[in-house]
C-alpha cells in the first residue's frame, strides 16, 4: 500500500513533455504546438494505471492533417477526423528528480472525432477500466460534444496491451482506439424550454461484462432519463433501452449488437 501511495503522489509528465516525446517539438509549456506542414498537435488526455505491479502513465495527443492548400480551402466536414497518438512512461524511481522513464510512443493508434477536432474530455465523469484475462486494459474515457443544440455524452474506448504480451509487434499496437459509445443526450439549448420540441435529458451508465470466450469485454450502456417518443411526446428510459456493444475484430472497434 505504501508503494502505491507514493506512486500516486508523483506528478505525471505534463502536456509539454508528452508533446515532445511524440513530436520532438518544444511547446514552451503549452498543450498544443504546430508540428509539420501546418499540422497542429494538441494534448488530449492523460491516464495513470497499474498493470501487474508496473505503474504506467500514458498521454494522448490528437493531430490535424498536414496542410497543402491555401488558407480557407481546407475541406473540413462533420466526418473529418483527427489522428490519435500516444506516449507511455513507466514510474522508475518515485524519489528521484526524474521519476518517470519514457517507455515508448506510437505516432498513430487510430482516428476519431469530427470537424477535425477530438471530442472534449468530460471532467465531471470518471474514466472506467476493465482488465481482461490476457492482461489487457480497456479504458473508457468520458467525453462530451455539442451539435445542433444537443449535448452528447459518450465514452471513447481504448485498449492497452502490455508491450511484452503483444503477439505480433508489426500488427499489434500497445494502445489502440476501439470506438465510441453514446452515453446520454441533453437537448436543452435546442428545445427552447419546450417551445421548439419537448425537452429531454438522458444519462448512461457504462458497464463492462465478460463476453463468451472473447478476451475483450462486452460494453453495455444503461440509460435513465427521458427521450422523445413521437411528435410532442416524451417517455422515460428503462432497462429495454440499454445498448450492448461487442468488439468487431474486422472493424477494430466496438459496434452495437
């Protein structure tokens, strides 16, 4: 317990350190920097975790595409994603001046987001973890986005495979993006106090559970609150509205069943 407490008190690498580990650019303490040909890299999220007694910290960074056109000619659409990269560190000596040792980085672990932006991390909800039988970690990062007057809550799913447990290093990533699941909506700004449409608000609780012989778990979102059921009508959400997701190996992400 004492060792774990000491590890928890050690400050993790900051955003600038994560950016440098991935792109070798000095952001001068900022959480974003231009990296190449008009591409911008932005620190997104950091997570400390323990796997088999090893204390890790991973910082995630999203990057826009490089620019080869004149300003104003960018083709940024609702479907335009960003690249997600990561840098992972291991707690080497908590009492030293440099307690975290750089373990490695991956320049791309998938694409996500919309309008060439990553979803905003929601600090009001806690991330969720699941440890698989093979030693992998499934991480659900709570996010929030806003579109057409509706606030959408979700979770970004990421899978960590300990480096020494990868079966094929040329194919298996240490971290991999594994999809996005919706976990609630609030149409407050769009409903205009009920003058435009019925006002509704829902929240989703994310639950991990074993799924047959598969190593990666099933992800279920159980909803409470209200939703629109027809013109001018709403209804309460219940057990029948839960949505279950399983990992699709071909698509390399979670999909609704």
